[in-house]
């Protein structure tokens, strides 16, 4: 863990396969290890969260507008 940058993903080759490592010293004092399948699932979750945040932000912005003058 000491040789990995904290809170950053890095890739390594292990047994001929690419693996992803994430060092989390302040959180769990551990290193997470994942496969390409894990990485793909993580990226899909990030994209889904980003889209949800954008939808919430758009809804909040729309709620702030006063459409009364236009009869809405």
C-alpha cells in the first residue's frame, strides 16, 4: 500500500490479467483490487450517478423559475 498513490486508481498486470488497485489509507487502511469486469461496473455506476445528479439539478433549476406569467 505504501508504494501506491493514495486515493488513485492504478493498473497492474497480475497473472497476465490487468487489475485495478485503489489505495485507501485514510478510509480503511486497505487496497481494493478489481478486475476489468469490476472496473466496467464501477464506470457504469459513476455514469448513472452523474446522470441522476444532472437530472436533480435540472429539476431544481426548473422549480426555481416562476412560469406564472406564461400561464404554466
